[in-house]
């Protein structure tokens, strides 16, 4: 009985054990246009929703980029433009973009 319960618990836990997609920096090159308009301009500031300095993401750690995009998508991080962009990204898109930007300026 214990082995059956253990097996059932393992089956229920499998989705949580699934690994995140592996990023492909080459594939991301077709996806960067939505990022470069703000993040690709040195010392760029935007006025929406308020004036702030847009951070450069080149060379940032991949895990940070993925976590930030997931947080924008879920609403845990608040920025209207970033949320709209992140909502249109799949987990694979996020991994690809993170792989690309983390590979720059190393």
C-alpha cells in the first residue's frame, strides 16, 4: 500500500519536476525587436507610466531575465508595457531571450 501511495505522489509531483525550457540565443534574434526599442538604447529614459531610466539587459543573468518576465506576465511586477509584452511570450520565448541577452557583453 505504501508503494502505491508513493507512486501516486510521484505522479502528482511530476509537473513540478518538469524542467524549464533551454534557451536558444540564436532563435531569440528573431524576437528581440520588442526589447531593443527601450532596452537597447544607452541612457534611455521613458515617460510612461512615469519618467525613469530603462535598464540595459545585455549581460544580465539569464535566470534574472526569465524571473522578471514571468513576474511581469503574472502581474507580480507592475509595468503596463512590460506586462503587455510578457503576456505574449511563451516560456520558450522567455528562455530564448534570456539566453541571448545573457550572452552579450561577457
